[in-house]
């Protein structure tokens, strides 16, 4: 059975106290309401991470992650945060290659391949994001775009290392727009991703890979999306900033 994961991406929202207050609500609700084996993850800004890990002690159904990491081990990179630093807080996950990092910070597939190596080296789980823009979908190049992101970003990994990562399919046109991919559109791409993994590695590796959907996922559409054969959970932006909405999405797997 593949691991079911619902991860919240807070992006650049919530000051320190607001973040701790929201996270406290989330862990209490997870404790009270989650009856399944799904994993809830909160990927917060760096400033919250250490405190969230402390709050989450003893709550095994909730893990904490970062939203980025630098590719280098350490050094003169003013303002950056290394994978080793993230690991030292007790965080478990790192989002890599989010479309906002690709779009606003120029992150390329080649750079993301390096970041993936560094994050895995420090025993953190990458949540590796891929997805096409509206323009690419309209030009019907979305399958090619996704294949290139896989090949250049993560297909250099050994099968063993590949087995340690989580993939998130986030169509850029669905992020923060309120326009969700239909469950059929999302399933079509998840199926494609899994087949590409099987072709590159083998069916067992493909079957074991958790592939999340992200993009305007909310408590109303989560059940239908997560019921698709190849959708193993979600990467949630806006709805992860409200404890009730986030919990209702996590509860889809109860
Ligand atoms: P929204 O859920 O706000 O569309 O954001 C999705 C996302 O980018 C998660 O990483």
C-alpha cells in the first residue's frame, strides 16, 4: 500500500505566533479526528519549523517540512538555508521545485536535480513538484513538459533513492486560481507519471511511489480527487491556512 499524505504548503503566510497557533489547532484536530493511517504534513516558512517540530512531539500523524533548501552543503550563500540545517530541527520533508520557485526564483530542472540529491543525502523526504502552465496545456505539450521535469529533475536517482521521494503534480493553472483540475484530468496525468516511473525503473517502484495532487484542492473536491486510482493525497495551499478545511481534506482518508 502506498503511503497516503496530505501536505499543507503555507507558502509565505503567517507570522511566528499565527503559525504556532494554527499548528496547535491542527495537531489537536488530527489527534481527535484522524482514524486512518494517512500522514498529515505542514510545510511552513523556515522560522516556524523548529517550534512546530517541538509542538508535534508525540503526535505521529503530523510531520513538519520546509518549502525549499539550498543545493550546497554550507558556505557563503547569504540568506539561504541548507538541508542539514532543516534536518537538525527534526523536520522530515522538503518541498522542491514548486512552480512558484521555478517561476519567481528561476529554479531549473538541473538545479532541482542537485537540490534533490542534497535533500536525500540528509535523510529528508523531497516532495518534488511538477506541472504544466496553462499555455503548455493549451499547446498540448503538457505530457512532454512533465516527462522532461521527471527526466531532468529526478530520473538520475537510483531506484533505492527514488523510492524515498514523494511527487506532487500541480498544474500551474490550478494553483491559487480556484480552478481545480477535474478528477479525470488529474488522474490522466498521475497515471502517465506512474507509467513513466515504471518504464524508467520498474512496476514495483512505480506502484510504491506516492503521487500527490495540488491546485485549488479543498474540502469539497478532495474526496473525488483522492478516490482516483493514482492520486495518493494532496499538496494544499490556501485551504491549509484554515484548520477546519485542512482537517476535512486530511479526513478524506479516514
Ligand atoms: P492552492 O491550494 O492555494 O491552489 O495552492 C496549491 C499549491 O501551490 C500547493 O503547493
